C-alpha cells in the first residue's frame, strides 16, 4: 500500500489522500469507511514504519468490523506483514492477533487496540 508523506497537508487533505491510498489497494472499502480509517491515522512526517502500516491495516479492519469479508481480506495482509518482520512477543500487533481470531470465531466483538497496550 502506498504511504505518501502528508505532514504538510491540512487535515481534510490528509484524510482524502489516505482514503484514496486505502481505496487504491482495497476497492471493496467504501469511501466513507476509508475516510473513517484515515481519520484514525496520524500524519506521516517521516519515513513510514512497519507500525504505521500495521496501524493503517488495523484501522481499516476496525471501521469495517461489521463486514467480516472485508476484514478477512485486510487481516490476510496484516498477518502477511507480521510474518515478514522480526517482532518481539510483547508487540501489540502480535498480541492483537488472538483478539481478531476470537472476533472471527464469534467469541467477541472486534478488539480495540487500546485493550492491548
């Protein structure tokens, strides 16, 4: 997924840019949901990190949590990204995997990232 520098943009411009980046990669996501996910993301003023990527994928899943087929598509990319990096066992995104798996098994609602911090 594309992550453009957006630290110089006004908030509306940043949200539109990020929403367009999301839709370019996931056309199944509505523009409204893409904008919601973009609003949850901070500015990208430096080189993007893996955590920036994981956070964006999480935000997209969160705002689409009422549609498990979209979440499943994003979750696949989330897991693929996690598998390519060297993470510690206490990494928040690694810990989040069990909560998302519980969501898919209908054991719980979609997890909030703040519950894993």
